[in-house]
C-alpha cells in the first residue's frame, strides 16, 4: 500500500492518528494531502488550532497549492489562544492557558459530534508555552473527540522538543503513530516517513523517503534514498 | 556583536540543536546565501529572520522554533509581560540592555 493510502486507511480504522514530525519534514503538505482525501468521507470537518497553528499552516499551504481554500472551506474552526488567527474568523475562540477549561469548552461544543473529521494543530506550540498543562490536555482532548461514533482524529505533534516522559505519553495515546523525520547529509535534506504503529501490522517499522511536489507526495522505499 | 545579540544568537543555536539537530548548518547556509548574514540577523531584523526560516522549513515549523526560542529566554529576562513573538522578545532584550 502507498504510505499516503496507508495513513488514510489506518486513520479511518482507528483514532487518534498522531503525525509525529520534525522541523523541516514539511508535515504541512502531508496534512494537506490527508485532508484533501479524507474530507469528503465525513459529514463535518473540525479544526482545533492552538496558538495560531492553523493560521501558519494555511498561509504556508496557500503559497504552494492553488486549491487550499477549497480543501479547507467551511471547516468548523476553533481557535485556542489566537493571536493572529482572529482574522480567519474562528467559530469559537478560547482564550485561556488552563487545560481543563479548554477541554470543558471543547466538550460542550463537540462531544455529540459523530462521523466527523477532526484536525488538531499546535498542541506542541501550546505545550512549549504551558508545559505543565500538556499531561492534562492530551488525554482529555482525545477522550472528548473520541466520544462520538466514526470520528477520525488527526493530530500533528513534534515530540522532539519535549522530554522523554512527554514522548512516552503521546506514544501511549496514539493508536496510529507515523513519524516524519529529517536527515541531513552535507547540507542536503532528506525526508523520511516511518510507520511506528497502525492496524496494518505488516507495515510496522517500515520506512520510506519522500519528496513533496505540488501535485503529490512521492515515496520511495527506505532502502532507496534517491 | 552586542550583548543582546549574543544572548539571542546563543538561544537560537541552543533551540536549533534541541529541536532540529543538523539543521543549524542548513539554516546558516541559507541565511548566508540569501542575506549574506548569520543568525545575528534575528536580532537586527526578526521579521526577516522569521521569513527566511519559514521559506526553508515551513511556517508552522518556523512558529514552533520561534516559541522554543522565546521559551528559552522568557524566564531569564524576568519581565512581567507575556512575549508572543520574536519581535517582542528582541524588543524586551533591547530594553534590558539599553541597545
């Protein structure tokens, strides 16, 4: 199975799906391709964006892909601690650092939703700013979003900036775990995708190098770098 | 290099080593090629530095790196105001060191 198809199929089968990315891995493009393929399969599309993450991603994707507005149009946007994102007119703004209040507000708004595609962005940005809140918010947000039936939950998260205990916690909650790394050789950047955990066990620990093009993601087997 | 500039460059270097090991040299090469400057441009023109990082790593990663840099210095600067951007951080350092 092609790695993009694998992520799509795995995310439909079980949730949540964590995209564990490193800086430079161009995870924005991966998110774009995933959402583009998944969106039509769900009744609703909800973006929960912490610390302006969606604002950053959409601006970057808008510079690369012509149809970004089409892909993300009509999304139910909830902004947590927006600074620049207010200009995107989120349906809800939550302005507090308190994890329990944030999850309470999210629960009140989203708990009854089913057959919904959830995209959670910027939890890592929030965790850098409020590290003591991270162990509270991660399990709680997964619990709230998982409460409806047939929900697909995609969460991007950079574990590299956090201590080992945070990485272990994230990994323990991720039913699908995909890793996006960067390898540097003589100032040449290579991007690598690995399957850490997913229901298709025959793919566990398999890796591919990938290239981002305007039309698609191109994957080559981990043994072939070029 | 001024004291404020030195502090910021050290913080950026530390942040890069932590969150993107191996990419510090790539970023420095990119800054050199596009602006003929090093990491010190972050102090001279934080907005331009952020744009350069965004072009290289993407805007989301640039925002993440920005927050890690702020996190590295915010506690040490001892100010009461919350710092949300590299521009605000540089402003705060300049105020403290009178630069």
